[in-house]
C-alpha cells in the first residue's frame, strides 16, 4: 500500500517537493426541487439537466481566469474603500470604529485593565511572521458565536486588528472600485490555506482543516479531472508550485502533468491569444502571495501583471477573470460568516483542544471580484459566495456535474456580469499602477514596525 503524503505547508513551499522539478515539470445555484423522475439533487447533478454534460452554456464567455491570493480578510484589504462595498464604518476622526476587547485571557498580555484595541493601519507593507493565525481554533475564538469579538483573544493577538491602507495596495483597491466587487464572498471554511483551496478545486476539503497534506482522493474527483473528461482545456500556471497539487494524488494522474505550466507561459499565451478555456494562475507563494511575513506590495504587483495581461490579450472580449484570497489569514472582519451546506458526510479532522464543529459554516470574508468586458459597471455583489462559487462557475459554463453538495448549492458569480447588454468594458479601463515594492523597500529586513501603533488602545 502506498503511504499517504503528509507535508506541512511551509515544508511544501520551502522545497519538500523540490519545486516543480520533483514532478517532472519544465446562471445561479442549483434548485432544491426534485429532478425529473422525483430524484433529489445531489452530487452528479448537472446545472442544466436538459443538456448533455460538457456542453457550452455561456457562449459569450470563452475563457475563465482564476487568480487566488493568500491570507487577508475583506476589511484588512478593502475596509477603507469608502462609498463602495461593506467596509469599515468611520468615526468623525476618519478612523474605523471597529474594535475588539483585549481580554486577560489573551495569549498577549493586555497593556491595561479593560483594554480595547481599535482597528489600526499597518505601519508598513510587511507583516508579522506567523501571526495572525487562521487555524480552526483561531476562527472559532474570533467568531465568538457570531459577535466577531474574539480576534485579539485568539492565537492571532493584536495584529489581527491591523488593516492595509489603500495607498499600500493601490492596484487591488482600483480594481475593486472599477469592476464588480463581491462584499459577501467568504472563504469556504474557517481554517487554513489548503482546506480552502481544496474547496475551490473539489467542493470539499475531505476533512482537512490544517496545512498538512495527505493523499486523500475525493469520491467525485476535482474540476481538473472533470474538465479532462469532457475535453475542456485548462492550465495551472505556477510561479513556484502548482496549487492543483494541493490534491496530492493528482501528482500520479498522467493527464494532469501536461497542464501544469510555468508562469512565463501564462504571459506568452495571453499575448498570443492562446489561453485555455480555464486558467488557474498562481503567484510565487514565497514572495508574491501576500501571506505573512511577506511585503504585500509584491502581491499587488503580481495581480496587476495578471489582470493587465488579460485585458491586453486578444481573448479579452470573451474572458471572465475571478480574483480572490484563499482565506482571511486571521485578520479582523466585521461581518459574521453565515451557515453553509455541508459538502459531504466527511467530518473535520481536528486536533486536541479544537472547538467541536462541522463544515456547516463559511469562514470570514475575503476580498474578491470579477473582471470582464461584460462586468456590470458600479456593481457591488451582495450575493453570498464562497470558493465553491468559482467551481460552480466552471460547472455552469460547461454543464459539468456537481462534485459535492456544497458546489451544487453554490452561486456561480454570474450576477456580476451582464450578458444581455453590450459589454461595458470592451475597451479596458485604466487602473491604478501597482505598488512599487522598491518605494518602501527595507521592511523585509527591518520588520513590520510597532504593532499596535500608539494611540489605538483605549480603556473600555
């Protein structure tokens, strides 16, 4: 019997697979009503039961591009975008009114009795190493039964109340202010990166709640295998490691490897107009993904490069790009996550001391939006989405069967585009230039500064 693969996230990205060389690489949610014959919808249900699986249902869109960054909440990145989207409420002083108590039981001793920590701007583009946390336990403590008042109390501590000023991430703020932004897009589970990315690819994490991988195979496979089965072209363009291999069993699937392509191929394919039907585009997970302790400006620069390449491509007139972050990283967000459909009967694999629970609730909000010629101008989507909405979009486009109950019931993000009117963004708009990491160079060596800055702690 083959032993299961068990790799930690940092080991994997640090070279446990020796990079790519180790694998030889150069419409809306489903109705709950009964189907014909009295059958209840379940995994295997087609978005359009009256058409064959694999048939194109949205001819105006030929190419779907998916870009997933890492570890930031909506409020942390877009909270200060005023007049658009559900971000921070600002007081008369222009500062966010959001706060969390700093309890005695916190891992980090409070600076004073009855201390209250207010949301504060991060001192510079760099982040604290290994803090904040978005473990299963940190999520449940932060969620605090729906009050979202436990962030400082959790493993994350005071840095969780930090946010990034728009001037540090000018491109993503411009993107969210120009194209549709989704202010009810939640990560799929209150847990770490790998479980959430598994949901996007397979509609389930198959019990995974941490960033320690195993070789489990979901019963109905992933969207990659579904696309291969129906002759739908796709590529996972990677900068350091293909994120498709978060489902590690795919390493041994022969017709997966040819679809794993170095990031340089994305830019050349976009310029040549030869992008596949579905492109999953990965940043360098060590420098560009925006995970702590990275300088977030490198992520802003990467996202700008990808979006700009798509808008300049000959394929732009028929493209839909979805950008998002995989999970909130432990940073504060003020919107309580709603309940969710359990993907399957697999229970979460928990550690000693973890809060009891199941996959019946979404994680915190993450920044997300849609870029397309058909995008609705001045639109804010308040439809509840999670990462399985991206999967559902692919399924809806090519009438592919649902993989789990979660993607079966997910919304497909099509509320953000208008296919009945002339495309409003056929001529791509001018967006803000990305952040220049050289402008504030040095924080990767000097650190993120004093957290929290002076003046953001009061007495309750």
